[in-house]
C-alpha cells in the first residue's frame, strides 16, 4: 500500500517538526507499506524548507514552493495535484501541521481501508479524530448534521468501532484514490477553510463511505473558538466588515460558497445574517445566545 501525505505550511516550524517527528514514528502495518510526503511551503520566512531538508535527509519528502497567498485550501491542492501527477498512490492523507500523531495512525487507516472494501466494495473517506488535552475532549474529526436548516452538528466520538459520519475536518483524513478519480481535489474557489467540509460532505452525498476511525489517531488543540463576539462588537464598522470577509476571520465568501454547493436553500439567509452581524453585532449576538438556549 502506498500513500501520499499532503501538507501545507506557513511558518510554525516548531509545530511542523513535532508533526513530522510523530508521522515518522508511527508504526508501519507491514513491510511493503510506504508513504511519501508532499509539503507546500507557502512563503515561510522561518527557514521551514531548509530545516525540513536537514532534519529529514533520508525521508521521501517533496517540498513545493508556494506564492505566499495559497492559504490552507490552495496549499493543500498544490500538494495534492503534485501527488496525483506523480501517480501510483492508493490514497491521500490530509494532514495539518498542528496535529501530533499517535503511533496507531497507519494501522487504523489500513484497517479502515479493508473494512470499506469488504463492506461497500470500494474505498472512501476515513476520518481521524484528535483530542484536545487542555479541554479534555474531541477537538477535530467527523460529524453529523442534526439539522439541515441550521446546520447544527455533533461530533462522532470514537468508540472502538467504525461509525458513519457526513462531513469531516481535514486535520487527519484519508481519501481513497477511487474517490479522487470521481471527486477530484478541493474546490479551488475556497480561499482558506471550508474545502475539507465541502469535499467530505459531497463524497458522502455521492455514495462513498465516509466514516470515523475506531480510535483517536492524534492530538490537536482547537484554536478556532470564536467566543462571545465581544472583540468583534468593539471593532469599528469598517474593521467588522474587513474581518467578516477576511480568510482568517469570519470568511463570509467561503461560508456562502459552502451553502451554494452543499445547501443552496441556505444561501440567502446566511448572506443576510453575515451582513446583519457586521452592522448590528450586539443584536446579532443577543439573538444567537437566545437561540442556543
């Protein structure tokens, strides 16, 4: 079995080193199992490329330069397309450089591939879950929508069995080659986040098995909490609109793209809610707190 590991980075060399150290320490399931790392360095100025080359001189790593404007989605696609161009891989592993991998990673993925092909007759999307030490719980993984109108969702918690899910975070997620042959790579219109949710949900809709691995395969701190919106409310209206549209802020364009591609009936309400949040943030967050009760 041969796997392409896909990674994109911008600075954060310390995190990248921890991630790669644990990647190469993970137990290989059998002697002819192999993987190659395709890493896009999107204009790092902390010596990322040079440090990786010197730290892992004997590893099968291809470092690809970015233009500094790829963000996560573009960087991952850059790595992914190069892996597809090389060819010969059974599947592709999305990996975030802030994930610390557990030794059971490869064994879990091989077991998932065998399960998918025996039960469904084809490969699929196998979602690795990570836990958050500081908050003592699951941080990223697979989830199901409990409402297709509000898109309220709940995580699927690993329980020692394979469990179906509808969509996934891309922190540690494997995509079989047969899925890629049908679905391609991430939609290029996504700027930063969102491509992983979109891809996994549409693969699920198109009949591919999408499920969570039996056990946790990594540790990753969830640093994307948006809190109560106090900081956003204290911004000027110009700053709020800038943050609303920023790829590293609320990223409204990505959110709308996801609605358009996956839940088109939500597009107009989400568009309205986005601008309402920027113009009347106090009222918006008061309504949000009321609806969450």
